[in-house]
């Protein structure tokens, strides 16, 4: 029986969950919404021209056909609204967007085709597999915008901001690279701080809470964010770096509590 590589990515395992590497928790929610197998196969064909595969270590020069001086990687890009606009405005940089949600992939493919974007590639695999195959110290900005909050206590172990992701971020980010995370969930904001502080490699660059309420200069407010604001949720914009001067704080690492 013939199946396409794109279909294989989303094969179900014995627990009826989208395929992830053995021993690894699923960190993402649904992978599609009302897309037939025929539509998925057509999407795969359209993706080929922009695809970043993770079967081997990624050669960035080959991938983009140019020398890559500044690389931005966005994990869980949704429908690609932010990275699609940013790649057009910052055409001196190169971008990789990672997402498993097929409808979101289709939306970004349409944007790339309509706007003739040349500096953006798409990875349709698990974000952690992408980070494993990127060259060491090759990424300038690692961006995670509004990750799935997995709000129930029993689900929180699936949150993508954890020790594993921070280890991978430490591997791929350049020494002066930035890990940028945005969330509109207060509990997740505290979770992020706990995980980052306990990891002891990255540290927030903000020196006042107001800075976390201020988006970066490159920011584009997406439809998701506007909906969250209308519903009364406040976004936090959280940049982290290595080797930040910690002399302005006497805080000790937060104690990591066992998952309930």
C-alpha cells in the first residue's frame, strides 16, 4: 500500500496520538481540520519547493541557496501569519517556520506563493526533531509564540517549554542568540520562568515587568493575539539570553515541583 512521506509524519501510534519519536511526549494539539487525504497529498506537493526536511543534519547554505548570516526559527507557527509578514519585511534574514497543523501549513504556502517569498522555509515535523538536525550554534533567534498551554494539571507535562527544549535551544543558538517566548496564559508565564531559571543557562534580559508587556520592534500582532486581548488576556513577551548580567537580582532558582 502506497503512503506519502507527509502522511507518514502523521500516522497514529498505539495510543491514537499523532506520531512522535518513541519515548517523547506529544507537545502539540490537533494536526488538521477537515482536510481529506487528497487535499493532504496536494499540500505535500506544494510544500516540496519550500520544505526543510529533518532526516539528516540540515545544510543551511544548500537549503536557502545562499550564505545564511542571520537565521530565525519559529516553533509552532500556527497559520504562519507572523513569520510570513516578518520574512517579507526583513528580507536580509532567513527564516524557518515549524508547524504540524496542516491547515496552518497550507495558509503559509499560499502566502509564500502569492508574495514570492524567497527567504522562508517550512518544516512540517516535530519542532524538537528540527532542532536536533540544525547545525550547532547556527540560530540567531529561536521564537516560540503562544505555545499550546495544555491547561489541565495532568497535561502540563506536554508543554513544549521544558528542560528538553532548553537543552536543544542551548545547542542551536549562537552565543549571542535570543530565545523569545510569548504567552497570554499567566500560569504558563510562571511555568516558563521556572523552567528557564532551573535550567540555569538562559536568563531574561528585561529589568522591569513593563518590558515583558512591550512587544519587540519586529512584532506583528496576529489574529490570535487580537482575539486574546479582546477576551481580556494580556500577552507577555519574554526574551532570554545567555551570559546576562545577573547582578541586578538576588533571586534563587525556583524549586521544581513534581507534576501532578
